[in-house]
C-alpha cells in the first residue's frame, strides 16, 4: 500500500522479469534481447546497491560446452540468499543442493523466508521479499524481482 492524495491506496506490485533460454538467448529486466555464448559461470543478477534496506542475493548460471562452437548448455544455476547456497544441476530433476547437501523438494529454509518447490516440470524458488526463480532443469530460467530492485541489481539480466 502507498499513500496517494493523503489516502492509503493498494497499488499492485510491479515485477520485472528476465529470462534465459538455451544458455544463449537473454531477455533483460528492461525488455532488451541479446544473444551471448560462453562457457563460464555468469552472474544473471545480484544486488549491487549500497542500500542497507535491500536484501542481498545473487543468481549465477554455469554454462558448459555445447554441441558446437555456437552453443553452450546451461549446466546449473546457483542461488545465494540468506547465507544459503542453492545449486540446481541440470540432470538432477527434483533435487537441489543446499550448502552442498542433496535435498528433495519441497523445502523451507531461513525460518520460512525461503521456499523451494516443484511447480509442474520446474523448480520454483521464492523469497519473502518476492524474488522468484523458475528453472526447468534443462535450458530455461526465469527471474522475477519486485520494483524496489529497479536500478539496484546488475548482471546479465541488466543493470
């Protein structure tokens, strides 16, 4: 809720979305599309602000060699939030690695501030500050961040 004309008013939360598909097609938070091929670990998005009120997080994608020089494969994603590291490996459907320990879904962590569950054929990671990560254990990742992170994050998904 916000105060508009001195009246409390419910305002819908604005969400920015970034997605990566086939480890090379990127759609940024600000709606730009680009292609990029590489075989390293890349920061998709992370908190880059000195604002102490914003939660600190980062999401990385680890790309591996693909079938030819013009392609790479998404091997895993790594989420760092609440001093917890969650690694999701392509071939391990239904399983995540929490601080290097293999765990089955669903999971609730950080005193209920972090939830991991299977949603259809994908993994959904949600935080209490409305960060969402959706990964299909193959080649498609969707990241959603609330408006308060506009201009406060950096990485492949945009600064």
